[in-house]
């Protein structure tokens, strides 16, 4: 790595509560600056990790997977300190995945996920720790000159992260930063601890500071000009160039050099594009392919009396059906998906046996005779000239995907059965990300600017009702909106700010029907997110990313 500096502390819009950085513009900016690597350290999540990893690799930039974590204060559950962990290897990735999941499942306070100190024991291998600056694990004790507490914290964290603990130095013009840096440098000399410079990045350009403040106010439910609102951020928290960072820390050059050294130590390689199905139990002495074929032929025999009550008619058509069945079996076995069909058949049989109505099948899956034989669907594809190749084609390697309709009242019982059958830590539903859409972002920005409801509502109603409508398109299509934008200062201010926030990730939800079933604990593939009460477990990766990391999605539609 020839670059002088690498950013190791940065929040994207996936941090939800703050962060204005979008992944594609980030990677372009990093590439343009000639930086060989970049870390994203979103606030207690990996929501954007796979998208970031893929985009960075395509651009020839080294992706560093990391997260900004909160540590609960044992004396006051409302207080917490921050620290950043960066993954060195796949062991670190799995450890961080477990820590992120546990913080959501067991550690939420007022909706904020936090870790207890003892949870780190045994889960720090493969992770590098940045101690978090003035808000970090040493911030309070260093700033308040609590020597004994500082010594105890350093000793314990050096044990947790041997040769992997760095004191983080941040210069963004905020209170106490220089006082903290001076104390941290003394501590570094005393304990031979390395220091590292970061810019605690929240946006790419310094001009985006006001838009970032607006996003924070939207999240916190405050007004931009409220004199009482906390101001945690500064205009300096932008993606500075390596030369800007070198100049900023010209008095502490080793803090800059260590960013590159840390980047060299972080070498996570995710396995993308392979597929991992849970093991389906088969009788001893049989392969899964043999059992799958046996069950398919057996199921077809059970279908024949319904299809062809006349024995002569059955004799005339048997060869055509068995030939089609064998062709499909060969393709499914060759592509490695017999387990998928057997799993789907299993939970559909359970639903039918437990009085949960199941739809007859729809979509391309209805073109499979194997699915009909296994009673996954109730549609004979030969009768309706349906093509199997639309569902599964060896020339177009894609996962099979049955759209299965369950009665709304019984759907959760089927998901519960799958959780019990394959293990609760192997099954979850899938996350979705809500974004700031055109009408909603106008209303949100109008609210934080303190504009009258009538003004904001009138503007929002001028945005046409159309799928994928954007503010830019609305300004082109609606002459009155464009006229008001050009002539009214308040309207121009509102729309200009809204344009910077439009499309950012705002919240998370749950996919309507997607469920993943993993062969090992889910945290081997994706961290887990859940609501504060521990309910509604979902993967932290969306439907595209769970498939990228190898999990297979099953659709349980209501």
C-alpha cells in the first residue's frame, strides 16, 4: 500500500441515526483520492457490509469490514462508551457477527443495542480495537484524570486485544478533543500503545454538514434551530483526502502511518455466490439425490390415479410423465438442489396435515412436475404446457424460488414449525430497508425546518403519485412545483435540503414472506437484528445479500 492514510472510522446512511455517506459515491471518492482501502464502521450493524464489500472489490479498493459498538456502563444503564472493531480475517468476522447479534437480542436499552464487557471474552480473536476517542472506553477516565480507572481499563483491554489495541485520535474541532489527545499520548508512551488517527466521518463533502444535521434531527424528532438540541457533530467530519489528514496530524505522524498498517492487517475474504442448504435427513445408505428421486417417483405414482382414472389412458401417458420427471430430476440433482425441494415439501406437508390452507402454486414453480409429484404444487404442468426451464435452467444458474401461499392465520405456525425443526438459531426472516422517498422526505425536512404544516403539505401534494417518483422527476413533471422552487426562498431551501436526503436509508422492516434456513448457526453467515423486546428476528442482510453470502430464501407468503 503506497497511500499515506486510510479512513478507519466512517458511518454510512445504514447507521440510520446518523451518517450521510452512500456506498457507491464513497467508493468512487476513495478511488479518486488514490486510497487503497476503506473501512465502514456503521453504528452496531452490518446492514451495508455485503454491498460495500462487493462495490469496493469491483473498484479495486480493499474493503475493511468493521462496526462502531457501544459498551454499557455497568453503573448506569443509560450511559455507554464507544469503540470500533475491525475484522482481520473470517474468524473476526464471525466473532463480530455474534457480538452484533447478541447486542440486539439481549442488550437493547431504549432501542439502542449495547454490549456488556464480559460478552467480549472469547469473542475478540481476529478483531482489531480502536479505543474510541473522547467518547471511547478511556474517554471519561482520561478527561477526568482517573488514573486508577484508566490503568485498570488499559490492562483489561490489552488482555482482550493483545497487540490489537490502538488509541484513537480524532481532530474535528469538537470539545475536549485536544485535551483527550494530550492525555492519550501520555498513556501511549507509558504503556507502549500505538495511536491511530481517524476523522469519525459522517459525510463525503463538508457542504453536506447541514443536510447531516437535518437527518440527525429527523431521527431525534428535533428542530434544526432548537438551541437546546445536542450538537454532537462538526463540519470537519467529512471524507478528508490523505494529504489533508497528513497535515492535520503533522505533529503525530505515527498516527497516520498506523492507519495503513492496520489496513494491511485486515484481510477478510467473504465467500460469495456459493449456496449452503440445511441438511435434510435421509435414510441410512442413501444419498440425498437417491432419496429425492425415490420420493418423486413415489409421489408421481400417487398422483396417477387422480390424473388418469382410466388404466388404458394411464398406460398411454405414463412414459411421457416419467420421462419429464427424470429430465427434471437430472437437472435438479446436477445443480445441487434436491435438499431445497425436500425442505419445501416437508413444511408444506406439515401445513396441510395441521389444517393450514396452502395455495395450489403460482409463478414459474408451477412448471415443475417434480414439485407436483412432491405435492409442493397442485398443478399438472403437462396438462397446461408449462415449461420447467422457466423455473430452473442449468444454463442460467439461479436459485429455485417457490412462491408459496399460506393462510394468513396459519402462516406464523408454519414458520414456527420450521424454527423448531431446523433450530431457532438456524432460521430467521429477512430484513428490508426503508428509504426516504420523495413525498416523505419533503414532510420530514419541512418538520425539522419548523415550516408551517400547510406549506409543507401543499408541496408534498404536488409530487405526482408514481412508482419510483423522485424529487428531480417531480420538478420536471409538475410546473407549479418548479415555479414555486424558482420563486420562493423557503421552498428552494426545503427542496434543496430534501434532495440531499432523498433515497437515504431511514429505517428497517421485515420482508413480507422471505425466510432463510441455514445449515449452521445464522451468525456464521449474517448477524441478527431484532426489536427491543427480542421479537421479530431478522437477518441484518437483505434478500439479495443473504443469497450472496450463500443462504437460500424460502417464500412464506400470506
